[in-house]
């Protein structure tokens, strides 16, 4: 029996040793895995590290086509500045220096299309960091210009001119300009200090290799002949669609000025020599119905009495997009109605046109509104080309016995007192007129979704879009008579 017990004890000891040995093996393996995981966590996809190892994955110098990059270690970016017109589509990596022991997934001599940013991965053992490499063209642009913080200039980028109209009581010999410029640019003379604008003043914008000189003209207007009216206190606060239209007017229509509805209501603008008020009213999502219009434009409603006096005394209006609701508040519409079919998209998610958009004249070819338009189709009024981003913001009159209250065009003319000028593809009236009569001014309304001033798609300002400018100038000239 004792021998048997000794054998059993020996077996137990052997088993225990085996178990301890396996446990030690497992423990060693687990520790190894933990160490590996720590190394991976040191530079994971989100580039965070509890081990503070990021210094081992640094870019210390980088150049493209011999242009030295500026390194920002905090954001892990390298910015290479190149001349304003430089071709960045095929640039060579001419220098790349890293922290000791580090390697990269790029090498000197690599050809890169730097029209877009590139990611550069730097590794050091099991640690890595991702860097972003950008090629940025030097740009020297004046993006906005104001006088005394109130009066916004219209910038003509092609001509490098800025026109600012101010009320006559502004002292332009000590006017204070403020500007916004392209990134990293500087300007001479600097903004924020008084400047004498009795004569045009040149402002030089510089940014590394880029340089541009803008000629700024400030013109006092005591009694504007034309005004662009809006809901905001100054034109720089307008939304992009309205601001594009207002800029065009100030650049192209002499003695024109931006005024707010509040200024008209408060009598702080002298309209005694004003011939025309233009309101281009945009609101994302549309303004459908008379009550919706009142809610969307309370300042216009508050100024309605002053506007009605202007109209009754021979002043004319150009009303575009949702501003076409205003005639009902001026006493111009016999039945006091507003367009009965309105909608619109959002500027940040425009519809991209798959063909040129247009509306139709349908027998109104001889009207002054349609002079000198581009296009081969004598009946179509084209306003943008294929690929244009548009909100299709529409304020029209639906005609038909199905709904809307107007069985036919004759009924609509009789009940509203208006004259139809333009039509949508379904026959809806998208442009119309309240002719001047009995001492009252004339009104032209354009509510077609094709009539659009601003697009987020670049390169769309030419082509058929020029017809928007021509239509507007035709309407201004026609009404100003």
C-alpha cells in the first residue's frame, strides 16, 4: 500500500507540474498578445496613443517640384504652396525626410496628381501615422468689401473693380473700408482705418507669388434711380441667390442702391427720384400661398403702405421668384390673389439639369422682355445649360378646370387684371405683367423655376445663363420708361 501511495503522489506531482507549465505557457502567450495589442493601439486608425509614440512617425521635410512644404505636426498636414496658375496634375516628390528609423509609402521621384489631397503613411516598426499632403495655389482675391461696416461693394472679379454706392450723407473722405480676402492674403492699404474715396482707390492684395490690384469706387447717391430691396439690413446678409442678383444690379445699373424694407418703412431712403424697385426673393423650400408669404416676409408686409404709395405715384416694380406675391399687397391684382402653384428646392442640394432649361413665349415674341436672347428656338427662353445646379424655385399660376380657380387664360386675365407673357411646359403662366395705367407704375413678374441667379456648380455663369441677365436688363429698361 505505501508503494501504491507513492506512485499516486508522484502522478499527482507530475500532473501539477504539467498544469503549471501549461498555465505559464498560456500566461506568456497572453502577455505577448497584450504587448502586440499595445503596439497596435499606439497608432491605430484614429491615430491616438497612450504610449506617446507619435514622435517616431514624423515628417520633418517634404517638397513637391522643389516647392517646400509647411509642416503642421499638430494636424499632421503638409501644405505645399505653388504659384496661382501652376499645373498640379503631375507633381514630383522631390524631398521627403522622416524621423529616425521611419519609412513611408511614398518615395522621392514619385509622380502625384496634387489636384486633390494625398494621404502619406509613415511607419516605424509596428507604429504608423497618416499625414495629409496638399498642394495649394497662391490666391490673391478680394472676397468682400464694405464701407463703414454697412455699405457692401459689388466686386467684378474679371475687371478687378469694386463699386460701392452709399447715401449722400456719408463722408467718403473719411470712410472706413473692411475686407475679407482669400486665405493667407494681405492687402494694402489695410482695412479698418479711414480712407479718402473722393477719387477711386487702388487696393493691392498679395499672397506669396499671387498679386491683384482692385480699383474701388465709392459713389454717394442722394436719390437712387433704381433700388434692389430685401429683407436684410444690408446686401452682405442676403442669401447667395439674392446676393448674386443684387451684385449684378449694382454693377450694371447706374445709380442703383440696395435698401431694406425697414429703410423704406422708416423713411431713411429717399425714393423721390426712384423709377424702379426690384425684389428677388428666395426661400429654400418655397413660399406657397398668401399666408405663407406674409409669414416669410413680414418686413415687406410692414412696408406695404409705402410701397403702394410708390406704385400709385408711377413707380414700377420688377418682382422675381417669390416676390411675385407682392402685387396682391400693392393693390395691383383685381382679385387680390397670389400665384396658386409654388414650390422650390434647397440651395445645398440642387437639382442638376440633364438638358438646357427653358420656358416659352407662345406668341409674345415681340415683347421687350425677350429682346436679344440667345438660342436657336424662337419660342423658347433658355436660361441655363446642361449640368446647372438649380433649386427650381417656382411661383406660377396653374390654369385649368381641374383645380386652381382659373378655367382658362381669359378667366385668369379677367379676374387678375394681368397679362400673361411666359409659360411652362404644362401651360402654367410663369411670367406676367400688370401694365402701367392711370398714373400707376408697371409691374413685371417672373416666377419661372428657370429664372435663377446662383448655382453651386462651377463654370455655369456663361452660355444660356446669360439670358437671365438679358431678361432682367430688358425688364428694367422697359419698366424705367
